[in-house]
């Protein structure tokens, strides 16, 4: 789902605008590559912010004004304000927390809303 930033994204938005009964409202993204909130995350957030700003500039040059710039993830929730142009945040599991949130340092295991204890009875592949 989705298209890459640059020409493919701009072409998609322009195509939507040309179709009857449709209007281009905005973009959405998921920064799933930012898992840990360390120095590397700061650099990745800055890169993401630059990318979003470039996308929005490109749209404006083409005469499109995205009303909605939606993005985010649980690890980036409390740093969403660092992404220029963001108008809506979409953290996912932060309400419940999960092992990924624990691993990112966003919560402790005791903060997870539920756990599942299961016995694995088969595997599809020896390495999994």
C-alpha cells in the first residue's frame, strides 16, 4: 500500500484530484524504522522531518495543499512534534504497550496490558 516519495507520490495525488467525486486530502506515513529512542533515532527523526518538509514543498509547488499530514508510531509518539508539518499523530500500541514498546524503552514489561503464554507445537521453518 502506498507509493514512494517523489514523482510517484505527486502523480498519485494529481491523479486523485482529476478523478470525479474524489479530492486529495493529504498523506500518511509510518516511521517503523525508528524503534529505539537513542541518538540514532534523533538523526532518523530529523531525516524524516526533512523528507516530509520536502514532500509538502513539492506538493505546494504543484498547486496542492495537503490538509492532513498523518504519521507516527508508538516509539515516536512523544517526539512527534519534531516532524515538521505533521498535523495528526497515529501511535498504535501505546495504549496497551507490547514487547516492541518495552524493547524501545517506551515502557516496562509491567506496563503491558496483556501477555500471552503459549506452547509452540510446530514451526514452519527451523530458524523460526
